[in-house]
């Protein structure tokens, strides 16, 4: 075997070596469809994980807010919207108390 390709453009690739990323077997269209499905599933799993983490953070923040709000009875857990409305009204009442004092 000659060391150079015709035209003197450098060394030829050794026989038996293939380009990376080229698999034998399934046709190219099937490989790309499988790859697209794999990428789509991976993206969906990542998005689900981000949303799960976002909801955990939101719920933790609401729990912390519930802890500082005066509620009666103590064991009553306010819903998310009740917590936000109560906090808004509580802050307004405190502001009014300061303004009038």
C-alpha cells in the first residue's frame, strides 16, 4: 500500500477503520428517528425534573410562610391561595397599624 493518497494529499486512512458515529445495521432514517426519540425523551425527563424541583421549592417557601403567619387553630394548614391571601392581608394590617401609630 502506498503511504500517500493519489495527488499527494496526505496519508490514507488505514483499512478497517470507520468514521466515528457511523453504526452498521439500521438504515439512516431509522437511526435518526431513534435518536430523535431518545433526545426528545431525555429533554422531557429533564423538563419534568426541573418542574418537580420548582414545585418542591415553591412548597417549601409556602411552608416557611405558613410558619410565620399567626393562624388559629395552630394545626390548621392553609391552602396555597389562603396562605398568600392571608399574608397579603396580614402585611396590609401591619402597615396600617404602623401608619396610624
